[in-house]
């Protein structure tokens, strides 16, 4: 599921989007019992990388690494510690038992006897624990926690051997015979203890994969342990042959030490080890050699064994250096390079842990993904593999509900499985919508990466989808998506999804409907009192989603919805229609689509704004021009209404933008009022100055709210150097206006008379000025009695030779006679 779709759709229009996120989490309450399963991954680091059990591709069930109830996980830290202890006890038992049998047969040591029995007791406890130890199924690679399966598996595999290797045969023999010196059968049964050595092998195998230890030295230690153990056992066995031989002097050690049984065990053991090493290294025999036939036979078999052991050692060392450990060495080299990079660039410890943990996870996942193997297979086989692994998960995703199997198979065949460690950002906020993801296992957090701090808005679970809002709406991602646990994802390219949708029209519409239906359900969850369980296809409330689509700018998506018969004039809680939203966001293509489907461009929101106002306020000039041309056809007062609204609100920015678009500054609204009249009645000095400087007509203004002297200064400034000449009586009346309100009326009457016709002159063509957004003030002058004098004055004002210039009006029509010019006309001189 994609929480971002409802969060992004209501973030601008609904201030309670945090409640939506919490509602979504409540809706996923049935996943709560899974959350505790993932806590072990929250502190993902190098220490627990080796404990990971990756689930197979396409499997949503997560492998747990901690113990639960009576069942023990093999990856549990406490059990790992117990295993380490058992390895130490195995090493003790395997080393001491040959020594006791060979050198202490005649005089048993009571302390060693007690220790041996205590060790056997530990192994008995380990057998009991194994009945509660979970195991990894070799077929499914999942951790089996069923107690019955655990017991049956153990009883049918290693139980008998573990019991046989843990029985204290010496103690049983002593109880049965009353003697410490036991016969050969008891000694042979005691050798079953060597069965426990498989634990040591498993221990070394685990250390070899642990990057905290040097692979070379671990491997060398393993080979050295094998060598020393072989030397030890051979030496003990060879001495036992001499000790049990009836003629003491006719033995290998009796030839050197005639009374060797009376010498200390240390000397005898050293002699035996010395012989064993010289024989293994093929440097004997000069001093210690076989004397009797039994010893010769033993030496023959020992030398044959040494041939195999030597080959084993050389082969392992060769593999260690070259090909045998190539992949592991490449992995460790990459780890070393990453560590050097971190140290050289002084990256913080947190980043180091993330980098190394990710590389370890990738190394583990390669054996499951096998991308190189899959790429080598024919497309039909690859498609079948992907279908088997991923199809059950994909068909349950909300976006693909009721979509044809053919389309789903084409989508599944192009998906890629990825394992992402915890606390990794899969999608970054404001990132391009290149990929869509489906969660197979694990959890992903939705994070709003604000300027000050990050906020977690929700958590996605198995089967949820994210990234599709940006993909379908062609917009950057609204949020960051970060893994909370070890997560398996299916990645699908956005282009692949779009191409698949365009294959069949029915599936395209179905996917879009699923998308909208998902939006509506999430919206209802936030409102609660409007919840609808079964939404019919004709449900008019689905038109609310037009607002979201209009805000995304996806014109093709919007076209599909409007063709389905949805109302283009639906409004939100603030009265804004899709046209309002598209115009304010600058989505020109969406505006054209809405106009094509006959939306009402005159609808006002709760603030009294039309889409035309939103467009000019947001400085989307191309959209404004489109809307203005249509609005002016149906309402002749469109220009006046806009100018008067800007004047009432004292919005200088919007007024400037309107004038740049070439609106007639003296246009009247439906009440017959101009912008200058409203500005002066409200005593808005800055607005009046802007309008006057842009040539607003003040001849018909009758107001007592605005200072006449201020207006006079503005008019003088507009003339710029060519002041209007008035007689002294007029000047005195203007001066007395500030002291006496009645005299001010007389001033207005004199000023508004037509005794001195005035015109505003501008340089360049009016159309060019509007297109380029010229805002330079014109010149207010008296109208002379001839066109030639008018051109002369214009040349003086603008500093160019205007004798050959063309004079036009505001519409660009050429003027060739002074008699057609009226008071307050605007004239333009084109070179």
C-alpha cells in the first residue's frame, strides 16, 4: 500500500494528514504481532550480519533470529555463546581422551576422571537443548519452529550418535567391573567422543565467514589444528602399542628407555610427539624407529595417512591463496577497500556500519538472487521463474486488482528482487519517480524530510506498494521511504509500468480506477463518518479525486477521469475546483483539458477568487491569457472585476501583473466602478500612485477621501518634467483644500474641466509593450493644435527624431489627424 498517495493528496488541502497516517496504522493493526519479530534488526550492524537468515525470493514470511518461548533460534546470541563453550569442551575431550588412554591407563588421575564426567554432563544437557533448537529447512530455507518437526528431525538424524558419544563408558565399566583398568571394548566405545569434532568444524566454518576475523589466519588455524590433532593422536596410539606390547625392550621407546614405564609421563609424551612429527615430515628414522612387527604395520598405515593429510594441507593452502577462496577473497577485498575509504575520508561510525553491513548483505543475497545465472537463461525460462517467485505477491497488490493476467505476467517478468538492510533510503524526497516498489517482506517507513527534522508519517508492511503516486502522476516523490527492518523488495521501472498500462485500454482504466479507489478509501478513513464499504463504479464522490489529479499535473490521467463522466466543477472544502488548483499550480495542460470538458471558469472559491485570479496571482501568465480570452467572451466586465478586486485588496503585485497583460486600466466592473475610484475611496496611496503612473483616468473620479495635493504631486510626477500649467487661483485652491473641505470641491471642479485637453504619450508600439511587459511611465502633455507639433514634443520628451514616427492609439490603429484625438487618450510613437 502507498501511504504517500493519501498524504500527498491532502497535504495541501487537509491539515489533518497526520491523522490520516495514524488511521492507516490502525487499519494495519493486524500486523502488530509481526512488529516484535523485526526488533532484532533495528540495531543492524556488523555484529549480527552473520546471524541473518534470508528468506527465499518471493516469500513474505520473515526468518526470525531470536528465541521465542521454548524454541531456541540457532542464531540467538545466547545459544551462540553456548555453542562456543561446547567447542571448547569438545577440544578438551578430543585432546585429553587419547592421552588418558595411552599414558594414564595404569594409574588413572582422579581429578581428570571427575572433569571428564562433568564434560559428559554438559554434552547431555546439549542433547536436551537440541530437542528445542529450531533448524533451517534445506528445501524452503525457512526457520522451522514447530516442536514436533524439531523432535522428529533430531531423532531421525544425529540423536543416537550424540547419545553414544556422551555416555561415560569408563564410569559404567567401573560400576560393572569395579576396576579402573578397562579392556579394549570400552576404549573403542570411548573413541565415539571424536564424533563431537563436527562442532569444531562448524565453528571454524562460521569464523571463516565472519568479517571481524582474518580469513587467512582462521583458515591457517584450522589447518594447524587438524595437523596437531593428527600428530597428537598418532603419538598417543603409537605409545599405546609400545605400552601394551608384552616384551618391554622390543619396542620403539624401550630401545631408547629400557624402563620407560618408570619415566615421567611428560618425557614419554614428548618422545611420542617427536616420533609422530618426524614421521609426518618424512625426516626420520635415525633415533626412534619401529622395532617389532606391530609397530611397523602401524607406521605403514600412518605414512599412508600422512600422504592424504599432506595432500589435504597443500590443497587447502593452494585454494586459500588462489581459486578456492576467490569469491570470499573478493568480498573481503571489497570490505577492506570500503574500510580504507571510510578511514581515509573520516566518515562517522554510523556510516561505516551502514556501508559494511550493506556489503555483507549483498554478499549473502547474491547466492539467492543469482542475477548472472538468470540472465543467461532463455526469456521464456526467466519469465517462468519470475512468475513462480513473484506473481503470488504482485496479484495481491491493490493497484493490480482485477487486472488481466497477461498484463501482470508482463510486469512480473521485468521485476527485480532486492534485499535492503535496515535504515536505508529506498526513495528520497523530491527524487525523480524512476521506480515503483512492492514489499515482499519487512517494513518501510514513510518519512517527511522537513527543513528542521524528519517526521515518520506511517509504516508500510508486506504486500504494500510505494512510489506509484510519483510514477502515475509524473511528479517528484513527496516523501522519503526508508527501510525499518531487513526488507525484500520487488523493483519495477516506471517506464515499464506505463508501457504495460498502455497495452490494453481496459487494464489501463482498471489500474487508474484502483488507484482512485485506494485514494478514496484512505480519505474516508480520515473522515470516518463518511466511510463507504462498497463503492459503486458510478459513485459521484469519486470526483473528489479530480482535485488530487489536477494538483499532480497529469493531464492524461485527468482526461481519462473526465471522459468517465466525472464532474469537472467539483469543489473541495474551500470551494476550489480542479480549474482553481491547476491554474494556481501552473499545470497548463490540465487547464486545457478542463476547458475542453466545459468547466465553469467563473466559479469563485470561499475567498471570492476565480481561477483567473489564482493564475495571475501565481504569475502563470500563459494560463491567465488562455482563461482571460474565454472569460472576456462571456463576461465583458472581466477586466474591470480583476482590476477592482486587486484595488480593493491593495494587492500591488497582482495589479502590476494585470497591467503587464495589457488590461485597460480604466475598465469598469459590473457596478460601473474603476480601480482608481476604489483606490482613492479607500485612500490607498500606493495603489493610487501605481494607477496614476500607468495613466489611469481621474477625470470622472468624485471622492473626498483622497488628498488633492497628493494627487497633484502624482500627476506632476507622471508628466515628468512637463508640468501642467494651472493659474494661481487653482494653486491656491489646492493649498486651501487641506484646510477647508468645501474649497476642495471647487479644486476638483476646475481640475476635471476640459479647457486644456491632455494626452499621455508613450514610445514604441502598444502591442510590443504588452508582449514585453514594459512598465516605463509615459509623458502627460497638453494636446497641441497639429500633429507635427505633437511629434516634435514627443521627440523632445523621448530624445529621438519623431518627425517620421507613426502615431497610434492603444489598439495600434494609425492616427493621421489631430482632430480625432480626445482628452486623456493614450498615444504611441513608433519609429
